[in-house]
């Protein structure tokens, strides 16, 4: 991931109002993604503990999505502090993970409809971050150095 050292110019670009507000919204959306992911896992736990059928795929899927939410939030915090590598990773995650979630949800009969709907909700919330982190305002805060 590199070092935590950032130049004064990088820090100054992030302290402008637009990037600061944008990262606030990104953090809120990623936190919502985490909350929805936790709700999916809690639902699986409750169903399993009450004797309903829960597959290993549902366990792994819900735990994996929650883990990805934790990583996404951690990277978002690092990016908001000026870590260019973390910012680039958040840009990639915000586009790739929602597509992967929906693609796996499309496997016929693999998951119950309620689970698919909750997962699609997670994908939509994380997908919304893609518009913010890939927007011109935040890209300008992390210019490519040559």
C-alpha cells in the first residue's frame, strides 16, 4: 500500500471543500453498505438458529460481502487522508464489487429471492460510491504524478 507520507500539496487538495464533502458522502455510503451487509449476515444467523435451511454458500457469501465492506471502509478512510493507492483501490472496488455481487446473484436457484434482494441493495449502495469516487472532483484531488 505504500507509506503514509503525503506531500503538503496532496493534503491541501484534500482539504478543499469539495473533496472533503465528497469523502464524507463516500464514507456514509460505504458505511451503509457495511450495515446492509451485516443485516444480511444477521438474517442468515437468525434463520440458521431457528432451524431454517441455510446453505454454506449463503454463509460464505454474506460473510464475504461483510468483509469486503470492512476493507472498503478502511481504504476509504485512508484515501480521505491522502493515500493515492487507497483511493485507486476504492475506485476499482466501487465498480467491480457491485457487478460481481449482481452477477453471482443471477445464478439461477443458487440463492433465495430475499437474499438476492438484500444483496442487490448492498450492490446499489456501493455502486453509488462509484459515481462519487470516479467523479472529476475527487480525481482532481489525486492527480497523476509524472
